[in-house]
């Protein structure tokens, strides 16, 4: 499993990091950690556009996005 830790980064950096991880992995499981709603929404949008399923969990102000394909 690949983990993208984009906490503390402002957009578009988390979305770009997510897109790069998706293109590198092509399939499997990717975990993305972000700490803003904007980053959560943008990373989710990028993943879904690339055909990945996204499950979002919120834990203490950190959003954990689990991407699978």
C-alpha cells in the first residue's frame, strides 16, 4: 500500500501528489492523508476521475482517503 501524507500542504499540492501516486500505482490501494476539507474534496475528485473508488474517514481533524482500484 502506498501512503501519501499531504497534511499541512495547501492545494493544489495534495491533489498533484495524489494524481502522481495514482499514475505510479495504476491499481491497488493508496492511502491519502489530508487535513482540510478542500484537499479532501480535490483529492477525491482526482481519484474518481481516474476510476478509483474512494472511502473517506475523518479522525481528529485528519481525513484518511482510501483509494482502491
